């Protein structure tokens, strides 16, 4: 995740420098169908990759939480069954 943030920061700095006119060649490369510079496309892709990674981490954390809750409820159910049988 840190790598994606660093890449996004570097791309944003390059984009800013390109907008200031220091890197004119970055503005010359255009994406044909989007009418955007290559820097804008790279920033968009990097941001999308970070979003997907965050969402998958959240989803896996939810699964882990649900798994521990199911285990806890199963133990409680076993305890109740033992009490009922006694």
C-alpha cells in the first residue's frame, strides 16, 4: 500500500511540474480515446489500484471478523447444549 502511495505522489509531482511547463514532453503524449495526457491516465490507474486494494483489505477483514464471531457463537451453542443435556 505504501508503494502505491509513493508512486501516486511521484506521479502527482511530475504532473504538477508538467503543468508548470518543466516537462513539456509529458503533455505531448496523449491517450487517444480519453483526450488526456499520459500522466493523468497513470494517476487515474494508480488511484484505482489503491481503491481496489483498500476494498479487498476491508472485505478480508470483515470475513476474518465474521469467522471469529461464528467460532464464538458455536462455542456458546455447545455450552448451551451441554447445560441442556445435564
